[in-house]
C-alpha cells in the first residue's frame, strides 16, 4: 500500500464519544413514547407498508419516505 501514513483521527481522544446523562436519556425515551402514543397507528402502518412495497420493487421510494415521515414514522421503524 502506497499510503502508509494517515492524518490523526478526529474520533480519538477523551471527547470522542458523547456520553448522555442517564436522566436525559430517560426523559427522551419517555418523550418519544408519549409522542408515538399520540400519532395515528393506522397512518403509520399504512405508510410503512407502502414504503416496504415500493422498496421491494422498482418504484421511487422518496415519496413514500416523505409520507412515512409525515405520518410520524421514526427512523428506527
């Protein structure tokens, strides 16, 4: 390999990873759960199924991704 030297990684060192306060994490989890309980589960299910159908074929998934976001679908879903 001709490239044996590298620049120092910005990911190294003491500040390389964000450590979230456990209380903040607990609050955020509760906020997401509350938010999820207030959205339309039917709209979320429909949007996810439409996105799955588009992704399994040749269809452009962008309109379905936008519709899913508008329905309240989260990245993890």
